[in-house]
């Protein structure tokens, strides 16, 4: 009947902090599509992809984690893939959209500034989105603002923040940030975490959806006016967690709450918590085995 068209169903997957483990991300997204019988229209990663051009450019914490977690070096393999990996990633990209990512606080900002917006690896599997950009993805206007609110080199970019604060309310459907809004959680010492500037940005833009990362555990839904806000888990927790042994991850598997699935037609957002997440694991993940 004319005038009664169903809402267009588009699916966007959001991926939490990757910290170099890009093959875990692709394998989890391929498995999500197969197990759910869906096709993703866009993939967005919320920062801390681990975008360094080489280990020598890593910051000290990233280098420490790499020493104990070989998969944190998978980003480097993607930058210079051997023939087997190139074939697997090429095949994966026939089934998956490229992963758009915003800066976290553990990236090489000079490397990303030199790239600007666009593909970072030779196969175009990951694409950087500069801070302050509003891009159209899966029919949604998606605003991006990376980094964290912390004085120093990793602080929010004031120009990019200003650009988004100057955009009219309602001009973005989705806001993607790395840091989260002030008050979203407390740390192990009981200190309130989150960015007051990002809370103000959400208040101003009032997107339908806000998604963030950085705190490495799932959070939400939280409501800010008409905005529903979620934070994602880190994609793969470290092998050992000194303060919270219940978060130990000896198999190096993908965590519950590290991937969010958004249906643009219904507005439903789901933090994925399926049993098959445990199938995506290991220090040396073979992406080819996830292509069947
Ligand atoms: Fe992180």
C-alpha cells in the first residue's frame, strides 16, 4: 500500500577497543553474520584500534601488552600481509564492509594525521575517520570524535569538538567517540570516570545513538535526553588481570559486550553475548578458517 513502506533495515556493527587484534575483529564479524544469518551494511570501531605503523612507534603500555599478547601485533601483519593473509583478508572483504575507525588514545596520531581519512592498510580493510567528521554510513549520519578528555597529547581535539558543537542539534543520527560521557562508571578506586565535554556534546547533538569504548567493559543503555548511549568491552581481554582475576582470558577469546549490533530500521541496539564468541580465540588466529 502506498505510503506504508517498511522501515529500511540496515545493520551496523560496532567494535570495542581492538588493540591490534584486527584478525579477531574480522573473524568475530564473519561469525556474527553466519550465526545470525545477517549481512552487515557498515562496521564502526570506537578507537584504540592499535594503529601504529610498527612496534617501534608504540607507546610503552602497548609495547608491554604486545610482549605477552602476540595477536596485538596482527595490525602490523595487516599493514604488510604475506600472501596467505592477503588472500584471507581479500576474501573476507567480499563478505564484510571495511571497518571505519576513530582514534583512541593508543594510536600513532602523526601516522593517522598523515593518512587523513581513508584506508590505512593496502587491502583497504580498515579506514581511518578523522575527528570532527560526519560521514554517511548505512544511511545514517555518523559523527566521529576520538581521543580522550585528558590534558596532554591524547586530549580531545578542540577544533574537532568545536566543529561538532557548531553543528545543529539533530544533524547526526549516531555519535561515535572513544572516551565516554562523564559519570558512566567509576574506576577501581571509586573515582567517577568519563568526559564532561563529551557529555555536553551528546546534550547538544542529541543523536539517537551514542557508542564509545576506552573503559574496556560494556556499559549501557544510558539515557541522555533522546540519546541512548552504550560503551563496548575491549575486544579481547588480557591473559591476566591482576586486580580482577575473574576477567582473566587465557584462551584470548572475544569478550561478551565487545560488539554492538544496531538495526537502523527499528533503533534496536544489542550488545552481543553469544556462546560462539568463545570460538574466536587464540594467539595466532587463522582468519582463513572463518571464511567457510
Ligand atoms: Fe583501550
